[in-house]
C-alpha cells in the first residue's frame, strides 16, 4: 500500500517579501504619481478633443472667459477621473510596464522586434 502524501510538503512556500520591482518604495510612490499625472493629461486632451466636436452656439452673445472656464473645468475633471479608483486604467498599465522586473527579457523582445 502506498504511503499517504503529506500535503504540507506539496504546497509551495511563499516568501513574505518578494521584490516586485526594481524600484524602492519611495521611487514606486513617485512612479505611481507620475503615471496618474500622465493619465490625467491624457484624459484632459481627450476631453478637449471631444469638446471641439460640439458645434458652437451662435447667439451673438460673447461669453468672455468661457474658454478659460471650460479649460479649467476639463483639467479638474481629468484630475478627478484619474484619482478615483483606477481612473481609466491607463495608469495601472503604465505602472506595470515600467516596473517589470524582467528587463533582460523585455530588452531582448524589443531587439527582436526591431530586426
């Protein structure tokens, strides 16, 4: 009869602190902030471009400061969208790409694509 398998020996051991990045904690915070800021700028450009597709109201009234107000509103909206949860998801993708630990494989992939 076969001996029973000890489950404790089959389960993988998990290290409590595995280095997930080539950056230290402070650099990771700065990188996350930079990714969020980039997403905010991207979102602002997206809003600005979408707003250009709306036809202007030709009532004859000149709304002084309307363009400035709209620009400031779009900037704040873009910042708030990027701050909430995962934003559009762009900052998460950027952060993951920038913190890849396997840089040798990544650089080799780039070299292969350039050939």
